[in-house]
């Protein structure tokens, strides 16, 4: 294959979130909050530190970002579930830690919230009994009313904190809050409703916004390397480069998107023939995959791209505990079908605008 250049039609962003933990107290909610979501963040240009997403009782999230981190609001909304981000604050954490060694969780934080209340949490597992971690996909996009991307969270080394021999404590403004128990035992051990992942892969496919498509240089093997992703191209008889695969690079669990047929070159689009195809998003391991469809049409010097997801998330046959979790989380595999993307590319300068919306997948109308 000849060396050349091509444009990348889609963005696929990897978040700097490395670890996550969700602490639930829905049965004993505070006046403001009913759960806390702890993120350990480390990566350029964000810095290193912690963020706590406070799950409000109205379904939105408040964000408390440690003052050692620099995260823009535009980026922050991409990794927030529920109904979306409501308020965000930069705060000093008196304590913040998240360790997992010898199968035991040791995590906690201390900070003051927007009302000046001191929030203290710690979870310290001291049990020696073996536990088998899972791979888990949280339904992060299920309740977002105005999506900014297709949010794809893959939680590896996922588990629940055990009750036996575990010290756990949560207080808000000096009032002790009882943590919810998990409804079912796992590995024959009672659990708290404290979920955690020590190897989190948080991504966003084709985030909304306006920008100019990235142009990359392709080597003799058809490979192009961007700032964070690797791309594989194939050529047509006319030596036009078509995108076959996107790989989101990650230290342990990369994510791939493959296109069949390969996504067309912008010069092909100018010929005016509608182009149809399929794509599949495949994370590492046994997390499953998500299939989608694309179509591209030419309208007045523009390429109009539509992306849809007609199928549920496809997962391998799982263990009993995974079926139990699925039964407790409505729409955990089907919400992807309600997402639809329209992207317009001006072919004269490759400026593009991306928009997402929720639809009724059975009627193909707005959600």
C-alpha cells in the first residue's frame, strides 16, 4: 500500500478515569444525596486526584473535583450518568485514597460539600476469603435525556465490598449514614451495595460538537497513529483510503471499532451514491459488543452521516451473579438502541457538526 493521508470521520475519546467505586445509601438517603461515586483520575493534561459524583435525589449529579485536577465542564459531562451534571465544585480533599491489594478494598475520602457539610467515607476490607471479580457494563446512558455521545464504560476487576470483617463508615455533617446491603450474596459471601472497579475503561464514541476532522498519515501497512488512537485503512482501486478499524489504546484493555464495509473516503461520497454499512464496538475480554449501522448521503456539498444501534448490547452467557445484576438494572442492555447520531461534514473544508438524540427504537421517533 502506498503511503498517504486520510481524514478520521469519528472521535473516540478515552477518559483518564482509572478506578471507580459506587457507594449506595438509597434506603437511607440524605436530604441532598443518595449515593456517592468515587473516581481516581490520572493522566495528562488533567493531573492526578479524585472526583466524587454525588447522586442527587432528583436524579442529577453534583461533581466535587479535587483541586489537584483540571477538568473542563465540556469533558466532565461526558463521564456522568443519571440525568446529567447539575452543579460542579472544585474542593480540597482532606483525604482521598483508593487501593486494592490481596483482594481487599481500601478506599475513602473526606471533603466539605456545597452546603459546608463534612462528608467522611471509608471502606476497609480485611477478609481473606477469595472473591472472583467480574467485568461489568453500567447503564450510564440510560437516564441521560440529552446525550453528548455514546457513553461506553467497561469496568474490569469489578466486585462488591464484602460485609464480613469489613470496616465501613459514612457520615454527612456528623450524621452517620447506613450503607445499603446488596440484595444477594456473591461467592457465598454477603455484600454491601458498594461496587468498585480497579481497572476502569471509560470512553465516549463520537462526542457531540463542532470541529474539523483530524487528518492522519498512513504508512505502507495501512496504519495511522493519532494522538490517542490507532487507525487501520484499506484502499480502493482508485487508491482512496477507507477506514476499516479504530483502536482506542489503553494500557490493559483497548477498545476496537470495526466497519464493514470499510467507512467510505470523502471523495467517494462526492459521487452522490448513498453508502450503507455496519460497525461493531468491541471492548477487550468478555465484555461483549455493540453493533450499529451507518449510512452516508451527499447533500449540497456535504456528507450527512447517520448512526443507529438497532440491537441490544450483546454479552456472552454469564454467571448467575451477572443475571442477578441484570435483573436489578432496568434496560441495562437495551438503552443503547435509543441513541441516534447525525453528523454533517462540509466536504470543502472537512468541518463537521455532531448531534445525538434519544429515540423510541421501535418507532424511530424522538424519545
